[in-house]
C-alpha cells in the first residue's frame, strides 16, 4: 500500500505517520511507501525509515506531479490554521481551498487515465459550526447540526468537505471527512491557530514558564488528545463505505471541557504551583473567534466505529507528560514539574 500524507511534517501528520509505520499495515494491507508532503521537511528520524519519502514545498506546487502517481490512500491534513486565515485572506484561500481542489483534480486526472481510486480522509474541523441568526448554535453540536462557520478557516473546511463528498459521488475518490476537535496538548511553540492557548496553558506551566490565557475561565470547548485524534483518522480510513454511513462529514470524539476544568486538572496532576503560572489577559481578537465556536460536541457516528473521547482532562495531561518524558527534550518540556 502506497500512502500520501499532506501536512505530513506537521504535528498530527508526524504522529499519524509514526503510528502507521509502527503498525506496518492499514485496512489489512502492508504499507510499502509513505509520502510525506509538507511545506517543511519531516524530522530526520522519520526519513531514516526506507518506506518514507519527503516532498517539500507548498502543496499547490506539488499537485501537478501527483497527476501521474497513483496512491492507495491519502490523508489530507495540510491546512493554514484559523488565526492565519483571519490575518491573511488570500493565504487561507490558497492554502486550504485552492490546494485541496488541485489535489483532488490531480487524483481525478490519474483515475480518468486508468489509475486506481484511492481512499481519502480529509481532516475537517469543529470550526465548521458557528452561531448564525437563522441557525442558533446548540450547546452540543452533533453530526447532523447544520454548519454555519463564522471564520474563514471554518468556511474553507466546510467547502472542502463538500468537494470531498462530490468527488466521491463522481467516483474519483473514496472520500470521507472527519471533523477534528481541538487537539491538545501540542508540544513545541505556539502556532497561528486561535486555539493555540488550549495547549499553551498546559504546556508552558509544565515547562516552568508563565502562560497567558486570552479567554475567560468559563469558556467551554471540545478537545481531544493527539493519540485519540490519530486513532480516529485511522479508524475513519479503515471503515467500510457502509460503516462510514454516507458522504457527509462526521465528528471525531472530543471531551467537552471548560478552561477552568483544564486548569483544575493541571493542579491535580502537577500541583498548585504549576497551575499558578497561568494568568488571564483577554485578547479580544482571539476571544471573538472562540466565542463563535461550539462549547460542546457529540460524535454518534464515530462511536459506532468504536471511537470514544477521554473521560477527563487529567488523562490528556498525563498522556502529554508521558510522551514528553519519552522524548529527547524531556528536561525542557517538563522542567516546571521539579520546582
């Protein structure tokens, strides 16, 4: 099986690639090749695996070469994130909509000229949901809640969901879109996503650093760990067409949690002194974006595929600590625990 992962050097893409390579199989087939396409190269240790090939550069510049290259499976994760899309409208359109259309058309060209129809998983987002005067946002969004995105990023994701569904209807791909909940805790530095603080208020205190929370403690949102997110993407890929149940997107499971709950869990796991490294300073731009996101989500269709969220946020923090302790930068990532 030959796979393409767009955004393959990103946080989720890297995790997904490692999980697939460690398993060695996907949907009952042996994985022989994994192509990681991203604007930046993957980490060197991934490239040491002879099954891995890196394609570096903007996805939009890579799609022409993909027209003559068949793949058995595609995970389309590449995307400009929410804050970037709000700050640079053209960047968002180019990185999210134009690149997705070009990728799908490259696959379509290959299929029309005798190539195989690949299975494709598109990583959508809970940001497709939002409040609208004609469509009130429920406390918990479901698989069947009518999307009404209130950000460019959410709009891009919804457009791409429909593109994936239509290319599937036409027989060019076997596509399925999975709406990711906010993934936390992400290691490293903050990115351009408006949701970046959901990781920062945990990651920085554990590293001994102060973190600023730009929204109120009462803000609630569905989140998921990196591990559960990767498991969800793989399960969606491996599901039969019948089990996926249609062409519309499904929600991946998330834990509905308030910022105050996250900080209480941080104190439970790491101690009150670590919790005190978080201070509140409202950022109107970020708070305005987050105010238009769902406060909770359910995932009935994903549940039928055997997927479930964590039961509490402390589990997610402990998983992050375990991951960091096993990594090369454990001293820096967790130095706050020893103080």
